[in-house]
């Protein structure tokens, strides 16, 4: 993809996701992620009903009239996008590939964050850490992140979610909100997830394609594993094979759901053929209702 094509694609994603952020996500985001403390804002005259513990005695003595300190919620947070860039995301049987949906979700979350004056950073991972862009503020920084998401070339096609989570735990010292965006075609990351969730506020967003849940009956086909390159012939006309495939995927989804629940991690799934707005907002509302 040349520079002109990249710019055109970045601009298209910016217009769509910034609009969604302005119209829909900004308020939900603010409600979902409240500041972690209170910061001094100003001093004003005492009014009936004010908490006397907030009286500023120095100012009160100076003006011979009670004044109180006013505090506001600290809004500045650090948001980390932990994005899976492995080969399995180069798949999609509807209008978009999984990697395209991941890019848009990352973009809309980023624009929502900067509207709340938060810093945004991103970690690209496969079965290794591919790239880290430290947290910063501003639209220019977000456009750089989108450009990287569009044009990023991985060193490895395989997935190791634990590697990404370990890097998050070790590299990001300040407690942050971390969105882990992946198809989660992986296991054995439970320990890393629990450790990361104790240090950071984790949110998992799984992006999948419906064909990963169920094989169509189209006869003998050759399938290729996008992460290992392995080729295998499969008779999709076999009901037994289709049932086993469906059952294995259902078990994996159940495993993920249970793992995230046990680890106290908010979790939602988004299909490539559906609008991602509704699943995200539902997750925001569910989280808000617990607080």
C-alpha cells in the first residue's frame, strides 16, 4: 500500500470513528472510566450544607468569612491498546476482515479517550512484542496509531496473548485502562491475565468471524492455518466433522468467558458481519451498572 492509499484509508477511518466517538461513545466512555482521585479546583465562599471538613482555614482567616476548597474528579487516565496483529486476524467472510474491525474499534476507543483528555498508547503483539508506541495525547498521535494499525507488518504470524499481557504488566508502571483486542485464538494465558488485571483495569474485546463457529457444507476443501501455514483437506459435507468443529469452538468460547469472569475482566465479542457499536455500548452500560 503506497503513501496516498494509506492516507486515504486513515482519513476514511478517522471520519467514521471520530464521528462515532463524538455522537455515541464519549459519554459512555466517561461513565465507564471515572477518575481515580480528586484534585483541588478552586476556593469559594461557604454555603449552607457544605462539608465543614473542606473549609480552607487560611483563606477563612484572611477574609474573616468561611471559605471551602472545591475538588473535582481527576479525569486524566492512561489508556493502553493491546492489539493482536497475528495472522489469524487476516480473515473475514463478510464485509470486513477481523483486522479491519480491530482497527476501527481501536480508533473509536482512542478518539473517545482523547476527548476525555486521556493519554493513549498501543502495544502490537503476535507471539512476541512487535511494537510499542508510548502513551501521548492529541489527535496527531491518534492518527499515527491508526496509520500503524493499517500498514503494520508483523515479524511473526503466530499468537501468544500471554506475551502481550506480560509486557503490559512489566512496561506500563502506572495503573492504566488496557483494552486487549484480539480474536483470542489462544489458550494458556490465564496466569498472565490474572497478574495483569491486578495491576491494570483490563477490558477484553474479542473479534471473530461467524465461519469460525460453523463450517459450511461445501464438500471437500483445503484449509490453511493462517498462523502456521499448515494445509489440511477437510470434508465439510461430513456432518460429524461439522459438529465436532462447532463443538470445539463453543468449548473455546466458554473457556474464554469463564476465564475473563474469574479474572474480573470485562469482556465482549464482536462479529465481523455486525456493527460493533452495540456490543461495546452494552458492555459499557453493564460495567457502569456494577459501579
